[in-house]
C-alpha cells in the first residue's frame, strides 16, 4: 500500500504508518527530549529522551484520535473506512466513498477538528485541576497546544485539509454540485499552498521571519494534493454530464442474427480495418440477443458457412453484462471498474441495442471535450 507499513486494526479499521512517520517520530523525540533535558537538568541524561519519545507517541496518538473522529462519523453514515495512515504531515482516513449530502460531508469534515479541540480542553483541564508539576506538566501543556494547533491548522479552508472539505460542503450546498465544491476548495488549497511556498522560501533566504522550511514543505503538499483533487473533480463533473449513449463507439461491432456465417465473414472480418474479435448480435427489431466470437467460426467447416446463420453459433448475453443508455459516464466507469471490464453493451430502456461502450472511447470523449473547452470555435 504505497510502501506503508500495516501496524494492525483499530476498531476494525486497518491502521498503517508511512516510513516518513519514523523520521518525524525521531525528530520530535530528540527535539523535545533535548528541551526537557535543558529545562529539567536534574532528570539526568536518559530520562528526558524517554519522556521525549513518550511525548512524540502521544502527539501521534492525538493525530490518530483526530482521524478516528472523521472515521466514526463516516461509519455512522454507512461509509466504510478503508484505512487510517499516519505520515509526514499528520494522518489520513481513507473512505470508501463520499457522503451523500453536503450536510453529511460537513459533519465528517468537522469531526476531526472537534476531537482535537476536545483533547485541547481535556489536557488543559487535567493540567489545571491536578497537582502535576515538572516534566509531566510540560508534556500536558505540549499536548494541549499541539491539539489546538492541529485543529486550527486543519480548519484552513483549502483542500486537502478539513477546512477545505468544510468549504467543499458549503459550495456543494449552494450550487447543488459536489464536484464544483471540490474544484473551488481545491483551487483555494492551491492558492494557499503557493502562499506557503513563498513564505517558506523567503524565510529560508533570510528575507522574512514569517515561515520556515516546514512551511515550504506544507505548501508543496497543499499544491500537489489540492491540484489533484480539483483535477479529479473536474473530470468527474464532466463525466456526470454525459450518458453511456453519448460515448458508444460509432463503429460498434454489431451484426444481424439472420446473416449467414459466410456473409458475416465477408462483410465484417475479411479485409476489415477494425479487427474486432467479438461482435454483438441483434434480431430484426434491434434487440441484443447474443454475441459471436470470430474464433468460434473455426468450430464450423467453411463449407457449412453459407447454410449456417450467426444465431446458430452465437452465445447468449446476460442482462448483468449490459448497461442502460441513460446511466452517466461517471456511473458507467464505476461499473466497468467494479466488474473489471473494458467494455459493455449499451441498451435503451426498451432493450434495443445502442452500441458498445469502451474505456478508450470514454477517454477520447474527455479529450475531445477538453480540446473544445481549450479551443472554442
């Protein structure tokens, strides 16, 4: 899974860590262990580093709690959580699908920051209401401040952050189009990413005190992920405006059941430029009744081809291997992927065959649409 290491399950959710997580774990351990050693020299040489490791693990536990907040709300909506992964910039809960309504999407997005704010209040309450002092009090203060920072950072209104998902749900609510929400929040995320890159770059060059090397990395992270989300949503939006009938191959391999095998071979195979290896078979009314493979012609002696009809050699086509013409291309791609197919026959509501839908034809449709938008007449 992209080099991620599986640790186990949490509440039935597969839990992974990215190799970059170990780098951050080491950095936090040594930086905070060194701070504790300077602040509390009486602890000796080893104990501060042990507490630094404990603090680092508790910080990542806070990130994990943040992602579990998203996950539990998603599960309540009937959405499967495929995994939770900790990596360089925090955590990621991978969901099976999007929420069905903008309101549900909002609650999934806000749940993570809400958990972080709750932990901020909890750690502050423990520090204020218990007689803890010394290193333990310092760790509690660190955990409180980190959870507050985690909540506020994730509420920045740009994808892929939680604030971006909240913004997406609001735009979705206003426009009624979930993809427009993703595109808008993605563009905002890209803009914020470029601002972060600029601030981080100026800081590294010593021109500004605002920002750092981490600001630069976060900026690139936002640019890449927000751009990917916006591009994917733009494609999905386009696909949702077309139906399967719009993308059938204009030269679909369709033959009449009444043809003789000799006529079939002469008209569709010998000298054909398309090189189809399988053809859809229709009756006189245009209904799909079966399919015939070119290789199956070998089963019949060529001397019998003039006296044998296509319908005598065809195989029946199950209704589950067809798709309705009014299904959107977005749904059609999901069906093709789910069934691990590269093509599907398209039929009207009355059962009449429209043609063959291929993944390649969908790609050509998208390319043509993009070309039209780029170079309008």
